[in-house]
C-alpha cells in the first residue's frame, strides 16, 4: 500500500470521520454516522482504495517513488 492521500485530504478525512462518529454517538444523527469510520481509517493510513482504482493521488510523489512506477 503506497500512500495516495495528501496532507490536506488526510486532515479533512480525519475531521469528517471523527465528526460523523461523534454525532452518531451523541444520537444527533442515525446509525449511518458510523460510516465515518471509513474516512477516518483512510486518513489515518493515508491510503484510499477508491483512489487507487481511479488513479488519483493527492500526496506529493518523492524521488524514490517516481522511479518505481
């Protein structure tokens, strides 16, 4: 798994995930708020399977990764 989620993307994913989970715990929104686990985990691990399938990458490519493609 190579990182494909950049810094801003990562921050937004973690924030959205935490907010959704907290709202679900507080019963402000229904149980669908637990879907916040998905953006939280993709932000923490800096890897999004959907990005891989679509060929999207929001993080910078360093010199060591450029040659390996």
